[in-house]
């Protein structure tokens, strides 16, 4: 079985993420969308909320499952017998960082990283931008799945009333 992991914080998951998930699902027998836990990042949603949201929005792909991990991604790959890491690239700046990570992951474990160019429709899209737009009451409906938009609106209302 050919397995790949698509790691990220997914805070929140965007339409760009879903595009990569869909394309990876067509290339592998199983794709694990892994929420990597980074305690140094300030998140809008808890890990549990992100996992729940991802599980809701990936139901169209039966070979995609959602999980979380705290630690080195290569350890996750080794533990779950995953042969490849999938990464989406939006710009050259993404490549510079991701290439270093790919080379280190390959050196540590032999796990290969496969890069997928972002669909140009989503090449500007980042979770951090979605959060910034939502913070100021902007419309994010074209940037995220409807289920995510509802969660963002609700979270912003909670934060604004606190």
C-alpha cells in the first residue's frame, strides 16, 4: 500500500489545502492529513477542533484519514509505515524552506517528500491570511469550505464578546 502524509497546522483548513488533499488522494492508496502540534504557535482552534473540522471536510475522499502528531514527522512516518510526505508549494519562498525540511527528513529516515504546485487559484492563500481577514470582519467564504467559514465566524464572535 502506498501511503503519504500531508502535514500542517490547518488552523484553519483552506480550499488550497483541500485541493492538495484531493490531488494527493488520486496518487496514493492512503493519505493521512496530519495536524502537527506546535505549542509555540498561537492557534485560533484547538487541535481537537481542527481534527473534527478536517474529518468533516475530507469525507469526499474515502482513502483520506485525519490524525494528529506531536514530535518529528519522520517518526510519525516510521510508526505508521508511510513512504512519502506531500507538501504544497505556493511560491519560491515556500520552496526554500520546504526543500531544507525535505532534505533533512530524507537524511533522518529515507522518507521522500513530494512537492505539489499550488493551483494558481489558491497560490496566495494561507491560513494566517484567512485568520487576519476574519479578525477584521472580512468575507472568507471563497477561501475556506462552508463548514470552516461557520466555525471562524462563531469563533470571532466569541473572541469579540470576551
